[in-house]
C-alpha cells in the first residue's frame, strides 16, 4: 500500500519526539523630545518579503538536515496541503509552509527572555519608589527633631501589557504580579542600608496556544545615600525562575480550514538564575509647592537558563536546547517630582510622579532574544546542526511616565498607591503598586 504525503508527515512526527548621556538631560523637555525621536527612528518593525527571519532559519535547518525524512517534511506538507484543497475545494487563508515553520521554531523561548527582562525593569522601579518615599515622611515634617532608626515596608506590584507583532514574531500578551517586602536601618543619617525579598508569578500567552507560566523568588540588598541635595541609590538582587511552557503544533490537516484536528502539545519545565542591578543618582530641588529630582541611571540584568528537552505526545516535533545565557543593559534619565504634604482628613497626603526615557542597548544584533535548539529525537540529533530563531522584540526605546499618592496616616506610617506606563511604538505596559511603610 503506497504511503500518502499526509501519512508520511505523521510518521515523521512520530519519529521526531548608558549610551552617551546628552547635555541638558536634567530638563523634562529633553526627556520627551529624545524619547519621541528615538521611538520614531528606532522601532521600525522588521518586515521581510515572503518569509520572516525565523521562518527562513527553520526552512534552512530542515532542508540541510542530514536526515532525509526531515529534509522531506516541507515537500510532504505542501503535497498534503494540495491534496486537502483538492478534496475539500476550500483554500486556506494562510500559507501552510510558513504556518508550520512558525510553530516548529519555538520562538516563545526567545520571547520569554524579553518578558523576564521587562518584568525586572518594572520590579526595580517598584522597589526604588518605596525607597525614595522614606525621605519625605510625615515624621520628618511633623517631628523635625526625630531621627527614625529605619523602615519596615511591604508592597503589592504588577504589570500587564501586549507585545504587538514585530514583523518576525506574532503578538504576545504578558502579565506579572508579586509581593515585595523589606526593612532597613539608617546609619549616620546619610546611609540607608536594607534587604528585601520578593515572591511573584507571571504568564506569557502567544499565537498557536503557546504559553509560559513563571514563578520567581528574589532576594537582595539596597543602599541609599543622601548628601546635601544629591542622592545615590543602588539595588541588587538574585532570583530563581521556574518556567513551565506549553508549545502547540497544529499542522498536518486542514479540515474545515481550521488546523485544530488532533493538535499535539510539547511541554517542559526548566530553571533559570537571574542577577540584576540598578544604579541611580540625581539632584533634589525643594520648591514652595513642588519638589523636583532630575536623575540618570542604568540597569544591568543577566539571565542563565538551563538546558531542557520538551516532552509530550509521540506525534510532536519536540525541541531540545542547551544552557543559554543572556544580558540586558538599559540606561535612563528623567525627572521625578513630589508635592508638599497637605492635610486630608486625619492625615497628610502628597502627590508624586515621574517622566523618563529608557534605552535598551542592542546587544550586538539583538542577541538577548535569540534561542538555539534542534529536534529532540536522539536519532536525528547526531551530526545535525542547530537552528537559531529570535523572540518578539518590542523595541529598545521607552517612555516611562507615572503618578501616585502618598498618605501619611500618623507620625510613623504611610500608605501609598502608584501607576506607571511604559510605552513605545510596539508596546504599552501598565504597572501598579500598592503598599505600606512603617517607620521605627
């Protein structure tokens, strides 16, 4: 009995198991002008004719594979598609070859790196906002002769947003939330040294029902030094990530134009270590009703993911990958402000806000989203090359703006709530924080 192209596909599926700072950065106008300029000039989607970079990489990997069955998969897929169209007289609205190449590529693993780096940026901002608030408490305003020994605090934080298609990878939706707590001591009235711990979790949902769930635990230190009208803030943390990923492959049949019949999933769970640091310095100008703090800063984050092999149905094109490392370096400058306290009910309230521009270094050809892998079946790995694809890259330049309210309940305690938005031409991330600080 002769073997049809579609049966050959399923037989194969069974076999495969601070750039330079500009002068005048102290002014809010410079932040907006520079940010908008780079947003317009630096975030053009990577559109290509015919195929995306990932599709081209996967096709080259398959066509140059030493195993003949692998080399024939696209030929068989095209023949099965033609046969299906002839039988059903229905023309699918997608290209079957590129559709299959996208699903085989595992680009969600590259996008996971993008999401992890972005979550870390927003984590640093949430932590820095807490640390800044201890310098303008009601204790200092009402009890100027009192010198508090330190702070204990806790905050809930989170973010949500969508990465739009970048011309190479489709749209993804991401979210992350956690609880952050810490305490510190004030030494010689200038140095505030503290420790923190954070527990959080996130999700990343993409095309073809791909998804990743993340669990994170982070511990670290922070230091704030105030000297006259200047301040320096340093934050450093070490985190463990547990990723749980499901990747879906749905090609092989096009009944009713929707290739969902008998789809298969590949799953894996793997660990990663993340080390991150945040540095910031600025000036403090006290006004009659508004205090201004122009600042510059930088963040550096490294992520190392262990190697893994996907598992699932025997009819899945599973992938295997070695340990891979990534680095993100981001610079920033901007302006923060907070108002003088005003009486509200039985306490004192103040308003705070910020506007900033952030720049993510390119990392030599967008290296920090690359993912290298190969088909996982042992019989197909010997002598086979690896393919390299990239995850979603929503742009290197960001405008950040935010606002919030502090409420000093009494001489020793403060509640606060804040909102920040991070935006460029391909993505908008919404972040929030809600917390409580106690002075002792």
